[in-house]
């Protein structure tokens, strides 16, 4: 239809204006009949003139065909990209290093083996509490009455007594900073009614997150034998979680509740004004500990969380997260021999990440895609609409390089989703970027939505009618042209 010189859309606009302004004895129906007949006659004449010319030119004319897969390349800022990045030697049972914004795994050592995580399992309790607050189902200043079951917890605790009343926030701090088991159970019961019912929520959320090995027996990470007998799980299954699943959980905390560090970075606090000693953060690696005599040797620049863990079965574990130069890393080490060693091993893991990798953006949020300006619209006043990405796409690259060998694939939504009226920001398809780099194991694949950059109104019946006529003549023209 592009080869036919007659302007259907312009004719439609003119006719619509006539319909709105026409006065006199002739009805709109008569005017439409006359206009339709005129347009059809003109286009028949146009076609009879164009066909011979098109036929002669067909053999010399090439057609540009767009594809759904594109590639973009950017030159390296430095020559000699890293081809061999040496992984650190670790003294742990398992470890994993993840870049938070992409979920890219940069280091994996026995990371899929299910192991006892000890108090790192409290991260799920922390997530659910934060989520209930975010959803308005719970408030930080809500007062919780401590049950006998919560008060009966052993191990790390703030020595709650049955009947004590404390705010959700104070109990949350006691759990996240001091790893208090009694505070964890009090919060679990506030949400679930009982700890057993809260554990059902924990396991359901783990399944939702795609945590393949995780199973929670309680809200604390204690061994079942250390729980009050009445609250022990009926199936007798202990809490287990792989380093990979732990990193996945930590990423959800970082992404879904970015204010997590408001609590996890606190060095110490008094749970009760009358307490002689404050609750001290078990995380020695906090950046703010650089001025604390006992911890400054472990303080790590940019580190602001997340959770320690220790039982005889789990040994020493730690999930740490640190941010530098816009890149946040999540590190998990499990099964270290000593309390200090878990932090020394974490330093090795984080150093490996920050020394060798960085994050680069492929495309920003609300950005147009090169080579893909629009997506077709069905029954709209316009036949297509500009589209942009709904989120940014980032990749991890060897430090000092730019991403090359980036391809993308577009998938348009079905016609129903692309039928006018279309609101601005409506999803009309997806774009999947794939980044390959020989220095990094596995391709990085990210999918984001393509959304309408502006609204499109539904086309009037008259506009759609004439557009269908235009399409009919266009198809006819193409058929005749292909005969020559």
C-alpha cells in the first residue's frame, strides 16, 4: 500500500470534518454514499495508472524486511578484556556470590547443597514481617503481647517474658540485630497466629521465590530438638537451605524492601531503656565498625547487612551484602569453622566481586529501542504506537570493559492486548536481551516489557471502514504486482 499515492487517511480526515459540518437537505448517509463512490473511482484510476509502472520496476526494487532479533555492539573502552578471572580459595562448605540488580552468579562453590542455615533462616521471617508492613497488614508501632511459646525460646534472645508488650519495630530490631529467637517467634505468632501456621507462610514464600532446596521448620533456625515441644513440627523435618537459595532470599529483601539497612546497619541498641547492656549486632563487617576497636579489622567498605547464623550442625554462616560504585553484591558463606573465619571468607568473596566485575546498562527505563520505534495497533485512530521499555536492563561485565555481543528478541502481545483504546504505559509486548561474554559463565538474559509511550484512541467506524478499503486495494495491488 505504500506505493499507492492516494492518501486514504487524509481523505478520511476530510470526510469526517464534512460529516460534522454538513448542513442542508442531504443526509449524512447520502453524503457517505457519494464520498465512498468517489474514493473508489479515484483509486481505481490510480491503480490502473500505477500497475504498469510498478510491474516494470518490480525486478529492480528490493524490499527491506525487519526481523524480531537485533544485535547491538559497543567497543571495549580498554583492550585485553579479562579472559581468566581466578576465583578465591575458600575454607567453607559452600559459598555463592550474586550481583543484586541482575541476579547474576559470579561465584558458586557447592552452592546448591541443602545445609542447615541456622539463624540465616530468620531472613525469611524478616521478609514476611517487612512485607506485611508494606502491605498495611501490620504497623511498626503495633504492640505485640508475648506468648509463653515465644518466651520459652532458648539460644540468642532478649529474655522476653509471657505477657510482655513490645512494638513490632523493637522486636524486629532484636531479631535482625541480635538474632533474638524469642523476638522472632513473637513476630511470627503476631502474623500467623501460631508459629506452625507462620512456618506455612515461610515455606509458601520460598516456593514462590523459586528456592529449590529450602524448607523451614520454625521462625528461628533452631534445631527442632531445641524448640519448645508443643511447637515442634509434626513432620520432624529440620530447616535446610542452600547457599544459592539463601542468596535468592537475600536478593528479595534487597529488592523488595530497600530500606532493610535502616535496621541491619545499626551497630547496637537498647531493647529496654532499663537494660544494662545493649543488643550488639553480630555482623562484625559493618562499615560503621571501622571505628570500633574490637571490630575494625573486619569492617568492610559499603557493607550494611545482612544476617549471621550459628549452630553446632551449621557451624558459622553469614549472608553479607555491600554496595560500591552503584553495584550491590550479595555473598553467602556456610560452614566456616570459627566466628571470625566466616567474615574473613566473606571478605575474599566480596573482594573477588568488586575487584573483577562491574555493572553496565544496556538500556534505561522508559527508553526507546534502537530499530524498534513502534508496535502495530488494532482498530486505533493510529495504526501504530511508539513503545519504550518499562525497566532498565543491566549486565555484569569484566571490570574495565563495555558489553558487546548483545542481542535482543521482541515478542508482541496478541491482537486483543493491542486493540484500541490503549492507555499510556500499557504493556504491548516484551523484549529479551541476551549478553554473551567468554569471561563470565552462562549468558545473561533479561526480559522487560515494552509499553505504550502515549495513548491511542479507538478509531471511528468511518476511519476503520476506509482503512479496510485501503488495505483491500493494497492487497490487490500487491497481488497484481507479484504476477509480473
